[in-house]
C-alpha cells in the first residue's frame, strides 16, 4: 500500500467515527486517563488560505519560532507561513528538477542553521532550503546512495556535526520472518552508511499470502507501530504496544529507558472489533486476514506517533471512536504523566513551546481540513 493510503489509515485510526456510538476499549484505561493531571490548553484555529493550499494531510513542521511549514499533497508544494497562517512563500511542485518532488516523505527544520530539509524517497533525494524572514531559498540537493535492503526513513544532522540515518529492514526467507528492525547509522559526508549505532524492533507484522501462495509477512496497518522522534541530538523511540520508551543520546551514545509502570492495558472489545471491521470493510475485502486479526486481538495499540519537545514526550492516543481525544504528555524531569484533551478528530502534527499544532477534518478525514494550535495556558 502506498504512502498516502497508509497515512489515511493512520488518520482514520486516530479520528474515530461520528456515526458510530462511543466505544470503550478499556474502562480501566479510561479511568487512568481521566485520573491524570490535566494540562490546560486553549484551542485556536489557524486560518490557512485553502485556495492556495489544497491538501493538508502531512505533518506541520513548527520547530522555528513563529513559523510553520506545510506540505500540499495535491502538487507536492511546500509553504512557509507565519504562526497565524499567513502564507509567506511557496516552493517545490511535482517534477524531477532541482527543488521539485515526486513525493515528500519528511520535513525537518534546523532552527539554529535556519535550514529546511525535505526528503523524497521516490527520487532518493534530500533537498535543502535556506530559511529567510519571509521566503525559502533553494540551497542544494543531495542524491542519496543505494542502501540495498535498508530502507531510509529519516535523516538528522546533530549539533555534534554527525549525520544520522534511520533505516527500516524487513527481510524474509522461506516464508519466515527473519529480520524486522529499525537501525540508526552514522552516515559519512556522501551519506553512505558508516557505523551502526542503534537497533530496535520494527512495527508489528501480519501474516499474508504472497503471489505464489506462500506465507509472507508485512507491516500491520492496524498493529503496534514503532515510532521515533529526534530532538536536540537525542532519538526517542517507542512501540505502540505500551507507553514505555527509550532515549538514545548521540553525544554520549548511551540509551536511557523509561519504564512507565501501572498503565492499564488498552483492551479490545466486541464493540471495537465490530466498529473496526465495519469501518474498514473495503480493506478487509482485499485483505481478509484483518478480520481474524480484529477478532483475535486482545489489546489495542496506544498511539500512532510520538513527538519530543523541550522536557516532554507527547503520545496522541488512538481514539477508536471515543467521544473525546487525548494526548498524553510525559515529563522527562519529574517522570509524571499528564493528559491534554483535544477534539476527537485532532491529528497532532508538531509541538513547540507555544503549543501543539495539528489538523481536524469536517467528516473524519473527508472534507475541509482545518489547522489548529492547542496553546499552553
């Protein structure tokens, strides 16, 4: 399944469904959420000119104060805007030339250098822009090497001068899953793999049948996804099967594990199973293994992404039809978990010291998309 389809699945999982009655995946987990201290936020709509920006399915990068960067999926354009939504500049567009894209898989800004990095997996290319007060200036492009069966997911340049590549590997032999890992490698000046620094488990797999009728495995669109977030020379990573996570410091090259205790399981229920099978009938008709997956599933993934910012790690919880949405915030200093209440169809895109940026849609993922900031009070 292509990138956009996978992304739509993620949005569906998070948003829930207005037409279906509220489900409670785990009453004990619900009680846990409600019992947490609440972080008060005020919800502010950001007015984006939708005649210019037509499709806002991707993340919003907001690491630079008072600036946001948007991807328009309709033509692979990049917009820079003020925090209030006023558009300042447009770059990119579909094509193979310098500053053009066949797809945009990731945006990453380097605040100190005032540089925007754009990753295009289809062309295996990184594009860099200098960020000015009200415009973007094409700086250079980097053609990436062939990584064989290592699939590059993200590239980060640390303040220590080292470049880190995050790779996904899924290799199978004889119908058996042999390797399902995420690797972090230092890259040399030509972005070739230089030294392996870290490995951790990949996203949960589901068994399918290959074209030859044999057993195959692929990433489970509804399973426990492995997520990561890079912030100030540290890589935060976790799997959605629980709320524990690890932090790799690229300066000290040490891992710190955060074991979150006493979190109730996100238990599956007959109501949730019925809702999911009904909602994703079109997918199940093509992939019947998902019906058995939902019926046999005992627990559900907690979240669909993580974002590190300042002294916190943010977990937007998967709603599964809940009437309210929640983002959990873990304080890395006090080791305390807090909750932030959101609209049930709020999809978190990025976080900075001002607040949490995200989008909502009129009818689940259909219709007009609105951009919001949940401002910390």
